């Protein structure tokens, strides 16, 4: 068995791209001093295959092959200014767009983003944008506007007990 190698990052922990780049350059420095690849991997606590990949890139592209690649993943469709504007629009409420109720749903937010910014989001993915803005999904309390607490009390105390089945009589 080899030494345990930590894989990936904990959820929510950002990668330190500069530190990763320094580690790759340190690996090449050690290799140039005559340290074997397996020993470099042990010292840097990485997989041997990573050291092998770094050596390959270094031989193929030189130091530029070891430099940080920059941002991982696709660039966000909404920039920082658009995101700030979106928060303002969300706070203004959905009635501003002509909706009858003051409830933001994912399809409504997708509609808002498309109208204001010309960017189409699938309603099923809008929640990711909302969470990244610090918004959380909420469910409204479902209560009829016509709700009458006094009538509810009377029904619970008088009508319901009269309707409720009593204990069964035993057969004679």
C-alpha cells in the first residue's frame, strides 16, 4: 500500500491555484536535483501519475506547461454588475413584471433574466443563480384569504366532535 493521497477539495473550499502552481515548479526543481519521481510524489504528497504528467508538460511546453491554467469551468453568464442589478429587480417583486402574486418562482426568475439581460436560463437551473446570490428557496404558507379564525374554532370545538364516530358498541 502507498501513502494516502488526498483527492479533491472539501465542498465549498476553493482551490489555491497559486499554491498548486508552486507545487508543480517545486516538483521540477526536485527532479532537476536528481530526486526520483516516486520520491518527489511522496514529498509533495501527490500521486506519482501527477508528477509524471507535470514532467511530460514541462518537457513538451517548458515552464508555461506548469503555469496555472486560470479559472476552472465555464465563465458565468451574468457578470458582477448584472448580478447586482438582478438582486435589485428581485427585491422590486414579480408584480413589476405583471405577475399577480408576490412570489418568485424559478420560471419567473428565468423570465426576468431573459427580459432584462437577454440571457436564457432553464428554469430548473435558475435556483443555482439564486443560491449564489444568497437567496434561499422559500415556500409560502398556504392559507385562504377568506380564512376566519372564529369559524375554525367553532368547527373544531362543536362541529367536529359531533361528526366524529364514537366507540363501537359491543355485541350483546
